[in-house]
């Protein structure tokens, strides 16, 4: 199960994820992200994955896609390593 909570502030929008970002929940995140982006205007989007317990390959790819589209990924604890890995490795370096 995945819980997605949207918090709107004057200076940003935050999507807080809790649970498992796996399987059928990945398209749910993408749908929520797309609807949030239409409301965001010029406010930045922050995706907080601190309380995510596990992420499959599709979930990881979706987080990388959100990052590439300008979302800031944030986490503390065990998920901070994943956020660091995604934000430092995406986009992948061009191959010569």
C-alpha cells in the first residue's frame, strides 16, 4: 500500500509518500504527480520519500523521472541513500 499526501504551501508543493512504492502503486504516483503539476504554477515540487519502506525498479525509475522533470527528492534515514543515488546519477552521463 502507498499513501500519497499532498501539502500545498505558498512557496512549494510537497508530495509525501508512505508505504511501498511498488507494482500498481507506481502509476498511482505518476497520476498524482501529473495532477499536482497542473496546480503548481511556478512553485517547485518536493517529493518526500522518508517514510517509504521499499521501492521496486519501476518506482525507482519514476522517482528518477520526477527528478529529471524538476522535482526535488528528499528523505532522511534509509531512503536518503536512494535519493542521493538518484539525484547524483540522473541523468546518466552521455556515452562517448
